[in-house]
């Protein structure tokens, strides 16, 4: 694997406005009649609706992401598959709707690893977001690049169900379908084809179906928490993806209170945990 250590420390600065329209779209996606959040403020994880990618169509690669080269922030890793594996977020101060936003993104670390499926490259990005000049969000984001999928399409996964489901204080079931995935892709201008192109997801990247976006699952878990703890103002949130969650079968959003913190997780129809999160 090539040495990408020289890319550590690279940074870029982007600007945006915390407009209200994406928040209305998110509320509709989460199936709320009206905004359930603190009036006049961007809700927790709502910052993911800003600083959207605006790469020209001519530079989009086969997977739907912009092609990487020596001029892009991310290194030109030869591995074609990528996923957002997790984040650790600090909510430092509220983001008012209409605020001028600035985000400084820095590559904090690049680490090669060897996994069961082959070589992996983990890239950790640090996002520092300010609203009207005030520090608002600090996020560490882990992106994983992987080798090509095997030539044969992946069979439908049938994981063994746990003997006893993990106890939860609140459970909400959802059925992810292509419409939900398409609407979130549109809301975030995410063109990764694993979320809407079934043939590509199966035949090129080796999934058994369309993949539910990691940040969508995290947002649904945060929404599950906010439904249970009305008007909560979390200071910390972290999530880690453990397995792909696919369309076509219901899954559960689970919550368990643990002292001053709350544990959240998503489990698929077979009872397998696909993402874990903590909020405090």
C-alpha cells in the first residue's frame, strides 16, 4: 500500500449559510408534521445538511463520488469502495438558523489496516465548524477505503439471531425502502450509487441490496433519542457502524438509558446490531 503520510495535516475551509429549507426537508424525511426541534436553531446532526459536495458532473467517478487526485483533500487511494464508519461529535454552542457557517476540515490521521476482507485504509477527518464566528461543532469522522468486492455478487446475508436481544427502554421499527434512501441522498447531495442503484450495489460493490446511509442511521438514532427526551440539548454524540444495513426488511431503533448517558443502536431483522451510538 502506498504511503499517504504526507497527506496528514492537509486542510480546506468551506463556507455556507444555515438555511431553513434543508431542515424542513429533514423533518419531513423523519416523518414529523412540524419541526420537533428548538425553534430557530439547527438540530443535533443538522450540520450534515450543509457544506454539501458541489463537484462538477465531469469529475464524478464510477461510484458517484468525485474522483480523487493530487488536488483533492482526500488522498488518491486506489481502493474503490468507501464508507463512513463513524464519528465523534462535540456540540459546543447552538447554530442559529440563518447563521454564517465556516468549516475547517483537516486530515488528522491515515492508517492502513488488514481486515478479514483485505486491505483497508482509515482516514480520520477533523471538522471544526463555527456559526457567526462562534465555535459550534467539533467532529472527528472516520472514512474507510476498501479493496474491490469479489467478482461474484454477495448472497443475501442471513446472520444468526442472538439468543437474547439486548434489552432496550424504547424501540421503534422502520422499513427502509428505495424512496427513503433516495430522499436522503437528495437532501445531502450524496451520489454514491450503493444507495440507489441496486445493480451497482450488488454487482460492483458486492452488497446484497441497497445500503442505508451511515449518517441516515445515525440521524434516525438521534431522532429516536429526541423523541424520548423532548427538547434535549446533547453535548456529545458518537456512532460506529458495525455491519451494513440493507433495504427491504424492517429494522429497529433501540434506546437504553445508562446513568447520565444514553446508549443507542440499530438492529436488523435478524437481530444483528448494525450500528452503535452514545449520546450525552
